[in-house]
C-alpha cells in the first residue's frame, strides 16, 4: 500500500494553479528586487523570493512523484531585468501587497479543496509566509506615507437592532438617505484603494505592451478603474467623507517592457479576480440597496473585461489548458 494516497482531481487543479501563480510572482520579483527603492524594500522582496522558490520546488517534486506534467508557468523568457524601472516611489511594494492579498484568498480556497496532508501543509505554510509579507508591506507603506489608513469614525457606544425598512434603502425620495455604516465604508474604501493601484498598473502596462491590441486592452482596464473610483467616491462625498487616498507610487515614463505580454495579461487576470471577489463581498455585506447596485454593476464591468482578456489570451496562445478530467478524443 502506498505511503500516501494519489492526488485527487481538486489537488491536481489547485497545485497546478499555485505553480502558475508562484512562478509568476518569482518572475515579478526577478525584476523588482534589483530595482528596489531602498534596502528595506529589497529585504522584503528577497525574503519572499527565497521562501516561494522552495515551494515551487516542492510542488514540482509532488508532480514528478505522481508522473504528472507541470504547467509551463512563467520562466526567464517572460522577464527582462535589464530595462529601466517601470515603477517608482514605493509602487513596487504596493504592487507586491496587492499580489499577496490575492494569494491569501487563493490559499484559503485551495486548502478547502485539499485532503492529502502534505498538500494541506503547503497551503498552511504559504498562508503564514504570505500573511507575514503582507504585514511587512503594509507597515513599510504606512511608514513611507504611501498608504493611507481608512477614515476614522466615532466609537460605537451602544448596541441596537435595525427597526425600520428605510435603513435598507439608498433611494429615499421623501427623506434623507442614512449615512453608510462602517462595514459598507470598509468595502468602498478597499475598492477605491485597490482600483487606485490597479489604475497605475494598467497605465504602466499600456505603455510597454508590445501588441497594439493588448495596449488598448490595458487602457480599457484603466478606464474601468477610473469609473469605479468615481462611483465609489461619490458615495463617500455624499456622506462628507473625503474619497482621497494617499499616493500609491507611480509608473515611470519607460516604454521598455520588463515583462512579456503573456505575464502582464496573467497579472491583469489576478487583479480582476481580486476586484470581482471584493465587489461580491461588498454586495453581500452592504445593507443599502444603492450600494449593492453599484457593487453589482462594478462586478459586471470587471467580469466582462476579464472575459475579454481570456479571449485575447487564447487568441495569442498565452492561456495554458488546465489538466483534463479524462482522456480527450
């Protein structure tokens, strides 16, 4: 009898996706580390690189033991470390923080689909690594004044229940719409923070992408982020809350791409995943129906945009086919 059971279909699928994502992050770090703004940023990124590289090898070993083919993922062909800086003024750590937020969500989902102890342990370890790096990135950005904290509000001094259906409505013609609550504010602010960074990333990618169609696609993503920022910002302004966030760093004027179009499109897909998940939570946790509608419309815009990106990746031969559940005829 074997020491451990064969990988299940869900374990093959999640490890396959994890290998892709980890090789993407390693290629991202290949470029960001030599261009780090300071020693602290370099240390954060170098530490993460060393940790992730070990787990890429662990996943590779598991696949080899099972006689399973690895995904191609991302290789040295997808990065050019010799071009000028694409991101400046802390944008590298802002980008990494966003990537780690995506990773935290994926590990939770993947652990829930895993049954073999060695696979579960991979996601447990990666979760701990990612949470630590996410905190390092957050504290670094706060200390540099690059990341703004969400708005402060008065502390609650009592507990109470909702007593009127008007609480659920954001479209009150004959009465004043209630102020947003702290749960709604947190979702709106998070959406603005991520779209602010996403807009800068899309601008940078639109400058350096090689294919004209891909350049236009990234520009379209930038416009979608602008629309979300405008719509969410209007909700805050109506409650006399400033929608302004601190500077997230900036894209340089470089027109030389450090990444393949394939890698940038994959990154874009991850950002869409984060945005759709955040909007879904915003919809489910908001109690004001106008906020629910705006979150739903934003999610639809991002989903349509992501679907367009998937079709482009197929067109250019950049979308790897996941392992099949049976022999294809």
